[in-house]
């Protein structure tokens, strides 16, 4: 990947992130922060590659911690975001069974 | 053609699919109707990318990768499933910090290994390393504060100077590495240690009320760090996902800071946030208590009621009781809405999550801009555990720390009922002028107990 192409990708991705979020209602701010938190859990693939190329015990130890933390970011981010969004319901589709009814 | 070339094509194609799924998932998460499917799309993207990465050429250490993934996943799954909705903000901080730590770990492995070729790549690795490390230790402090593990905000003279010195030291060491002058073990280790200390010392003085903005900022920083390390590893999925989160998170941070009437610089470099300003003498009048039975009658015969929930309601776990009360009123034909201030709860949107947990449909919930004009025609504004967000002092008293913050105009309602535990001031320690108005009555007690009493009172009306 040449430097200029990388720079273009960076620029376009930055605008994409801005545009995707720009019109979000406040009611979704917390789940969305959690959702974007999950998305940067993609660091897991990088941590896997880094540990996959580690050679000395020090590199392996740091790489191990990296993969562990990254997996926590991805899985934890997914679980809490899914739990929050699962609860958002409109009047017509009220949950049966749970809650005071 | 060697076998890894086709694997490489499969990897690149999968990362492309992942990037598309992430962006579409985030897009779907920005509307309540499609939000649920958004996280599923993004989750599918993550699964694809993770699975294909096992095919990376010349990967070793599978015996370490798999256990590390399992331990991290199981711990996060277990904690994510059982965390209470009220504790969600600090949990997001924790998971976010883990991502930052992972980005810093990637930088560390690559730099110790000497795996970064050229000034540009090394500089990017160093930049991602410092940002990731600050986000890691800073988020850990934010978690500790909101979880109540760290109760004091450590402040001392010359603190800003110390932080500047730490930043300068980290940048100097980083520059030595990036310029190829000295990337010895000692310099690299010093660089990461100083960056970690900087994250801690930056976050310690920030008060609890400002923490959501800080968490959001660290979320954006982690995204940026991930994007930078993506350039180092030439991993397109990381570059795109990290950068998208970096810019989206920056915007989200600005929106939050604006909703709290603070600038980002103000949050990071001033002490306000849990100390509260000096009590101003502008508040006059007396607090007028009322009985639950009287409030019950008032609510039962009202035409329009606006409920203003605050964090106090969530702390009392009263959202279920309050929703039960509201359903009773709706059945009686009362026009009922929930008014949510942008910073109600511990984080913008947090209160919506807590109400959703109780089963309140989101179309009954209005934000500040939608509802503020309606208070004038409301018979009752029912304030439950909210304080600063309805304090009219924000409109009038220039000396107040919350002056200029947009508030819910609850004081314009014909009657104001405040359910409150005691006579203390709010989260920020500022006296609330609303409580002393002529049309305000105080219903003292725990929100859950008060809710139950109101339900009884309304049923008694028949």
C-alpha cells in the first residue's frame, strides 16, 4: 500500500465516520458509543498478527496481553451494545412477559 | 503460485467485507428502528475478520493466540452479561481501555522486534503506541472513578505542569525511537511507561460529572490508535474501522461536551466536575413539602404530565415503578411524556437505556428541543431524581458554574412536583432555585417508595 493511497483511505474513512454519526439522536448516544467501541475491537486481528510474528519471550508476553485485551474489547463491546439495543422498542411492539404488566 | 497468495486474496477480500459491514452496521445503529440489526451486522464483520486472520501467512504462536483469545473473550462475555445498566458507562470505559492497551501492545511488539521499516512506519507505530497507552491507563482510571474504586480527585499545584512535562518526555522518547536515533530496550520501555503514567495523571484530576466526555474522548483516541497501528501492519480493516471510530468518536465527544455546556479543553484542564461551584446566595424562599396522596390526586386529574427522570431515579432502581405509575396515568387518559436532558444519567443517552430497560417505548421519550415548549401547557412536571438539568439558575445567574447550560424548562409548568431523597444539593453541589419556587412542592423519599405510594394514591382516586 503506497503512502498516498493510505492517506486517501484515511481521509475518506474519517469523513465516513463523521457522516455516519452526524444525525444521530441523543437517545442513541450511549449505545452508539458502545457500538463504535466494539468496532475498534478490530484491533484483535492486528494483535493476532503481532503475536503471530513475535519471537522473543518479551514480545510473546506483550503480544499475549495484547490479544487478551483485544478479545476483551471486541467481545465485551459486542455483548453490552447488543444488550442495550435489544431493549429499544416502539409503543406497538412492547415486550411481553417482562416488566410491570 | 505459492499457496499463501490465494490465502492473501481471501484475507484482503474478507477485510473488505468486514469494512463494509462495520460502516453499514454503524449507520444502522444511528436510528432506533434499525439499531438492533446494526450491532448484528458489525458483529458478523468482526467474526469474518477474526476467522480469516488465522490464515495469515507465516503466523506462529497459535498455542498462545488461542488461549489469549479464549481468556479475554470469556472474561468479557461474563462481565458484559451481568453488568447492571446503571454501570454501563464505566463498562464501556473498561472495554475501550482494553482496545487501547491492545493497540499499544501491537506497537510494543513491532518496535521491540524492530519490525517497522522506515521513518514513516516507525513514527506511526510510536504515535499509535502513545495514544493507545494513554487511552488504556486513562480509561482504567475513568472506570475506577465511576465504579467508586477511586473516590478522590487528586489535585495539586503544578499538576498541569507535571502533565505537560510527562507529555514532553513521552514525545521526546518517542521521537528518539521514530528518528532511528535510539530504539534500545531502555528507551522503548521508558517511552511506554511514561505514556501510561501520563494517561493516569491526566485523568485523575477530572471529576465524575465530566467522565462521560472523557470516556468518549478515549474511545475516539483508541480508534485513532487502532487506525495508526493498521497502517503499521498494512491492515486495511484496522485502518478503516479505526479511523471511522476515531472521527465518529470525536464528533460524539463534541456533541456530549456541548450538551453539558463545557468545552473539551475546559473538561480536561479545569477542576470543576465534582467539586461544585461556590453556593450563590441568589436562592430565596422555602422548600414546601407535600404528601403522596395529594400528588396522586393532582396527577390523576391532570391533562398533561411531563416526567423528568434523573440519575437519582436509576440509583433507586425506580424506573419500573415509575413506568407502572405512568401506565396508570396513560390508562386514565393523561397525556404523558418523558423529558430527557442530554446529560441525564451518567452519559448522554444513558437515561434512555435505563427507561428502555423498564419497558418504556422510545416514542414517549422526548429530548430537550422537542419538549421544552410544552412545559408551559403542562399541568404537572414530575421531577424524579433530577436536579441540575432543571435548575433555572442556569438561565439567570452568571456566577453559577452551570450558567448557560441548556435546561429543561420544568419551572414553566403549572405545578412542579420534585421527588427527592433529602434536602442535599445535586451531583454538582449547586443549590437548585426550582425547588424554592411558589409552584413547586417537594415529595421527600426514595423514588421507588414514592412511586409505590403514588400508585396507591391514584388507585384510591378510582
